[in-house]
C-alpha cells in the first residue's frame, strides 16, 4: 500500500472539521465519502446484519463507497452503546468483502483520549509532533463549537425567513470558509462575521410562534438524511426548533450536566439509562417547563437505550401535559409515512396552541 488515501463516514456537516484536522496532521490525501443517499443505505443494509441499527448501515455504506473510490485508510469515531463494537464488526465485514485497507478507531475503551489519538495519528505520520497535533486538535474542536453555535441559531430562525434559502446559503458559505481557517483569531473573526450575517437575515417571526424540541438517539438527531430532513420539514411549517444533541454536547456538556440532570428528574430517574436515555428524560422535562408546544423523539429501530427510556419519557410528557411523537427509523421506514405523521402532529399542536 504505497499512496495512502484516508476517508471516514458522514455525520451531518462534521466532515468539514474532520477533513481539516486530517489534512493538517497527516501528509496523506483525504477523500470525502460521497454524500449519503439511498444507495448508501442500500449498500450498508445489503452487507450488515439484519438486526443491527441504521447508523451502522449508513456508516458501512459510506465505507464501501469510499473504498470503491480508492480510499485505503478508514477512520471510525466509535464509542457508546453497541457503537463501541461497530469498528471491529465493520472492519471484519469489509475485509470479508475483499477490500484491503487500514482501519483506525479514535476511541480507547469508549473514551476520547488525547494521548491515544496522538499515538493513532503517529502511525500515519511518524514525524508528527505533539505540539502540532494538539494545536490542530484544539483548533478543530473550536471549529466544531462555532459550527454548532451557528447551526443552533439557524435552527431557531430558518422557519421564519422572508426570502427562502438565505440561511442555507450562509451555512454553505461558512462551511466553505471554515475549511480555509488559518488560525484561532481567523476562525473567531469568521464566526463573528457569520453570526452577524445570520442575525441580519430578514425574518418574520411571531412572538408566540410554535416551538418544538427534538430529542432522541444521537445519529438520527445529527444526520439529516437519516430522518428525511425532519428539521427542514419543521421549518417549512414555521416552527422554531431546538435540538440538544451535537458534537459539542457529546464531547463536553454531557458529562458536565449529568448530575444536574439527575437532580432535576430525581422523581423519574435515580441513575443513568445508558447512551442518551437519561438525557432525553431530562430534555422532555426541560421542554415542558420551558413551554414548548411539542416534542419529537427520533431513534433507530431497535435502539435499546431509547426503548428503555421511552416509558419514562411518556410518564414525564403525561405529567407535564406536553404532546410527544416517536419516530423509529430503519431501511423499511417510509418517507411518506414520516411526513404524514409529522403533518398530523403539527395540526394537533397548532390546534392545542390555538385553544390555550
């Protein structure tokens, strides 16, 4: 294996910071896997075990597409629930299919450790100094933080833009420019510039607009294709959307907020439920206390932590009198069915708000 070509699976827009990091700390070519399509899912489902959840199938399909385009070094973030075993199983499936490649996981025993990541990247770049690695790692983390901040702002206002498509144009522009980041000050200036651009987009937002919170499993929350672009459908209905899960939350806020969340929902939970189960119980409580009009829960079919959490989430929603709808996604999920149920949910919360 002479020329090394690195690739990784998609997750929302996070290919931008991942590409940035890999480009600056390795001397190898970085190949962005094709955008997720139905073909991606079909490939993953064809070779994945039937009972495995849909994020596994999307990831596997992405790997196959990248390998077919010439990639020979694959990365997996891994970590959490069965996802901790994904890398081993995916590597085995791909090698059984006859592909030749190197496979690296960035997680050591279900945790991101800087020392472990550095040792992993040293295998690809023996001349990589720790200072250079750490500099670009921190810069990439800051890029992710700024992306998540801007995305949250867009999510809040995109449903009320006067001229359709302006928020998406700004997002496309800042993702393009973030790739060209020259350092911390440059990145910060771009963040401030694009935040101002977003805030200047003309919107017509009622004071008492419909507000919906999205909770659930992390992949279906962050990868829009996996839920048939649910957030954009809500925007078309002139709904303000709050989504809790992003990479900033997973890397930093989740652990910091765990004790407070358990205190807030001590009536319902005395310990964590695995993965994001307890988080979603707290989110249901939070959304109700903050007068949201409804909650959408998304998960892959068969996601055990979420299945365990749903009865408790139901109890919280019932006690707090907040409507909630559940969507479970797999290869057989119908886009038409999802949109039909979503429209019915919209009609219900709109009628309920009008009756108040």
